[in-house]
């Protein structure tokens, strides 16, 4: 049950970070304000919570049934797949720019 709770908490934190980053994306950013640094730190935290959530979701598979386990697995793997697709797209764009 320990890994189920952790994976569920990471899924909730990741969801909150997505909401915060979505709201912050609507703010007009210029070079003279320091919100860009904060957004960079939040994005790094978001990547870390996704990876930690997926790891704890894998570890929770053998634990007893609980609804939190399946919700956390669904949310964490959804975010992981979306993050993977986004990163592959960025790598493809970089390779096309230099290729």
C-alpha cells in the first residue's frame, strides 16, 4: 500500500503542476521579468514527478487492490506517454534543424 499512496500523491502533484503551468502559459512573458526561471523550475519538477510517479506505479502493481492504485497508474502513464511524445517531437525538430 505504501507504493500505491506514493504513486497516487505523485499523480495528484503532477496534475496540479499541469494546471499551474497551463495558467502560467497565458501570462505575457518578457525578458525583464523573472517568471521564466520559475516556470523552468516548475517544468523540471513536473518531469521529476512524472518519472517518480511511473516508478512507484510499477512498484505498486503487486500490492493489494485499491482504487487509488488504478487511478495513479492511469494518470502517471498518461502523463509519461504525453511527455515522451513531446520529447520525441522536440528531438526530431532539433535533428531536422541540424541535418
